[in-house]
C-alpha cells in the first residue's frame, strides 16, 4: 500500500500542511508567523492565501467551540 504524498502549502519552502497547522496551533495569526515558525521566508507568495484561509478556519473553529 502506497503512502499518500505530503500536501504542501508552500512549494518554494517545502512547508507542508502539517507544518502550517503546527505553527497555527503554536499561535501563528499571520502567514509571516507561519514562515517564521518554519524558519523560512516568502518567495513567490502564492501560498499566502491558503495560509490565511487555514488561520481563518482555525479562528472560526475556536470561536464556535467557545459558544
């Protein structure tokens, strides 16, 4: 059985979804925080929208959990 390939949020820096989620769990509120957590810098910035979406989903989930 093949293992699924990792899903990348940022191909330029090799940041995987699990890395971005770990950064968000650690308190990242902006894409810049995710890059800092992963010890990288934005290059082409195509991933920034996806990172913002991930942060927004986490924020909404926390808000709903608090209700």
